[in-house]
C-alpha cells in the first residue's frame, strides 16, 4: 500500500466522521508529516512509495483520534503562532491566528514592562519577549498545568529569564505599573458554548473559553486590572468576541482612568482587539 493510498483512505474516514472534505485533505497530510517527521515536499515526492513499516499503526492511531474530532494541535502537540511553534496540551487553549493581531498592535508601540493576563500556552508573553529583547514580562494564569506548558515554551524559545510566571487570578498580588497589558480572556457566552464545533467544545478547556451569560465576566476584571496597574499612558490590548465591541466601549467610557482608542478588526473585518489607554 502506497503512502498516497494511506492518505486517501484516511481522508475518507475523516469525511465519514463529519469533517469537511478540504479540511480532511489538509489534516491527513499534516498527520502524515507529523508521523513520518517529513516536510510537505518529501511527503508529496514519496507518496507513490510504501511508507516505513511502523507508519500504518502510528498513522492509524492519529487518524482515529481525529475522527473523534480531537484538534490536530492536540494530536501533534504543537501549534504555530507568529512563525514559532508552541507546545500545546488539553490544559491550554490552542493559539488562534486572530490573536496575532495583539502582537501586530504591540509591535507599533514602545514598552519595557508587560503583563499577560491568562497566559495559557504563553504565546503572547513569549512572542513579545522574543520580539522585544529588552522587555520584562509577568504572565499569570489560574491553571497550574497551563503554567507548566507556558514555562516549557519559554524555555523552548529562550526567553524564560525575562518572564515571571505567576499562579494568580488576573493580576492579583502582582506589582506594577506596566507599560503594556495584553489578554485573550474567556469571552464566549454560556449560550454560544453549546454551538461551538466539537473540536473546541469537547476538547479545549472550558475555563479558557466561557465567561458567563454575556461573555463579559472576565472582561470586567481585565479592565479593572488595567485601570489599577497600567502606567500613565500605558496600553491595554485585549481580544474580544464578535458582538462585544459596543458593550465594552460602554464599560470603558464609564471608567475614569481608561479611554478607548479603537477596536481593531481581524482579517475577516470582525472587531477583535480593544486598544485602550490609561489616562
């Protein structure tokens, strides 16, 4: 059986499991690359050859996990973010492309001290530390397993000496002030949660996704943290849900120490990142 035949059979299994055809085609290729430790070009160049003897069992196990709708990132153990690979596990939210907008915004600013609220895999804190070699970062999370993943990623990318990881809620017990606070807080409503794709709903940590009836429970606390711990002129960059820009604008308008500069859209034109400044 050739490698191409393995991939064709695997794609049929994924489609039968309810995965859309183009996504299934992508997934079987990615899992083959992961199993073989080959790059895309090598897989394509050798797809008419029989794969190594151990391939069938290992690849079959990976495909079986995907048919149960387990995310690719949890099967491979890694997810790319800002052109770097981050280790991920079911203890952390899988980094999304839209979250890179926070990094894009930050790259246009000057800052020396950063706080990352709800760091998860550490993708924001680590990327900022890697891109800005002089910054010092505090990254918080209430999940000990998540912090273990984040610490491992900091070591992997050579920035562990400039990131302090703290097991705490928001920025409780953390001293400031900070020039920049970033956060991708939970913002899915309880109602929306039931409609999420099984890859998200059944596998990713609910505590990193949902935030009450209106999805704003954690947003309130991130805003309070920013009001207390941003330096004068400091900036908050916070990812939000697709319907949340108007209510969050009202929340900020009611605060004395924060002002809304803009809500930046993602590549789909959805208002995605709040940019607010401390007075």
